[in-house]
């Protein structure tokens, strides 16, 4: 049983799936399971294995999900007493919860010069990327050596990429109409961030059109014009501003300078 749980945890890591591995590291008194018992818990609440069942397992499940959300492992001691956990075993169990949090990924819709530069800056920052375009001369492994490449219409690539809550979408296609279609496709996903390139006037027009078509969508995730106001105009400079904004949103920071007062 424990070997299977460990294998499942390794498979989750290889697949880039977030999971928590809860292991009983010590027990004393009367307890449901001995040291070494394991349970894997996934972000969606799915699990395998057991650390004892009943109230104890429910508590471990709750703490594992909290650890996954915080993306930090922890050690928890459970006193199996009526006044503590509500259990009558009167034992004591110590559980270590190890967390594997899937790293964020950046889906780049549009494999032109800006998209290529965004992928390069993401690689420097250690961010996984997916680049999508329907033009083979642009969407290929030679131009995107460290990205997963999807050769498809960018709108359909949103589905193929498996966008989830840890996906940051960057829309830099070759035209405003395609940008709008990609924006609407991304808004139908749980993507945490949706950045779209364009002038303020064009962006306002595109977003208005998308709002009419998707009145219930969460537009608070839309960052457009995309990027921080750094003043750069070249593809590389624009890419730096986009990735800086992605990191700002990911870490929940202000993006203000860290310089000390002079």
C-alpha cells in the first residue's frame, strides 16, 4: 500500500500535478495506524492510501489541502482525545505533510517576435512555457527550444494546453480579431492571468466586444495592455515588462522599486 502511494506521488511530480504526501512519522498509545502509513492528497480533494481513517484522516486531509494551497510542507501532531480531535483512542500521532506544488506555466498565444522573446525571458526566469501558433514557420522547436510547442489555431490551443488556475496566458497574436477570439477562449478557462497586447484604444474596443459576448466572465483577470510600464518598445523590452508583471501577480507584490530612500 505505502509503496503504491509513494509511486503515485512520484507520478504526480513527473506529470506536473500538485499533490501532498502525508506520512505518519511517529505514533504512541492507541492509534489507528503505525509509523510509516501514507496517504496522497490531490488539489481537487482526491486521495489514495490511508493514515487511519475516520476523524484523523479527515483532519489530515484538511491540513494537506491547506498545505497545498500555501505551497509549504508542515509537521502536525494530533492528540487523539475526546477534548482534542474528538477521538477516544487517547493516542498521539505525528504526521509530516510533504508538498509538491506544480510550477506556474505561461501559455503564449502567438509565436511572432514578441512571443519568441517572452518565451526566452520566461526561460531565464525558470518558468515553463507553451507556445502556440498555426504557422509552422513560427511555431517550431527551433524558435522555441525550451517550450512545448502547439501547432494549431491559438484559440484551439487554449483547450489543447490544458489551462488551469496556475496558467498565465499571454496573447500576442498577429491581429486584433484573433486577439479577441483568444481572449474569449481564455476567459472560459480558470487561468489566473490573461495578458493581451495592444494599444489602449484597441484594447478597450476588444474588451468591450468580449464583454458583450461573455457578460458573466471574470474580467478582473485581464491585464491589458499587457506588461508593466517600463517604457521599452522592442520585442525583448516588451517581453521583460510582461514577465515582470506575471511575477508581480504570481507573488502578489506591488512591483514598486525596492531602493532605499536617498
